[in-house]
């Protein structure tokens, strides 16, 4: 499957709440690292992430990938993403993000998905209290500091 077709299938599956189709883009042992919910490993858990986790407090997803670049082993794509929140405080607001998807590939399938996302504008869209935003950002910071590639940056 070529990159453009795979990325469109990826986005369409999320928008259509089709966890099975989404998970079939991944290897059997694939892992999706979600910026909010953490890691989902294996096709069954990845499908559940789409069908359940994503749609618990959101609807009307829109996801587009832009400017993909791949060497056959790693795929990078800039993305725009939004959904309509069903959280009471959001009052139906559309939360909007932009980010970069980083996918490790094996045999043309996604082995591992990570993302770097600008989540701050969405928190404002969702009308999150400043204290809640601070807790979320602190959790994201802790996860960043826990990554092996940050070890050198933490050395004194």
C-alpha cells in the first residue's frame, strides 16, 4: 500500500469509528502511543482505542495528513486533527490540534506510532481550567523526561 493511500485509510478509519480497519494498518504486535491515553499494544487494543476511548467524550472527528516523508522504515507526516467535544464544560466546542505523526514501519505496515502534538490550543477550546491544563502538561513533561533519548538532556 502506498503512503498516501495508507494515511487516508488511517484518517478515514478514525473518522468512521472503524477500529478494525484502523488496527489492520498495524502489525500484529503494533503499538499506538496516544498523546492523551498512552500506549495501546496489539490490534485488539488499538481497535478498542478507536471504537471506545476516542469516542467516549468526542464525536465528529476530522483528521488530515500533510506532506508525508518516508524512507520505507520511518514515515513522518504533519497533521491537522479535530473533534467535537461532548465534555459538559466544552459546550460542544470543536477541539483542534496540529502535530507530526512518526510511524515506524515493517513490511509496509505500522509497527509503532508516536506523535508530537500541539495540544495547548485544544485545551483552551475545551474550556479546561488552568489547573487542569497544568496537570496535563506536567504529565506530558514527565513522559518526555522518561524517554531514553532525553537522558543526555537531563544530565547535570
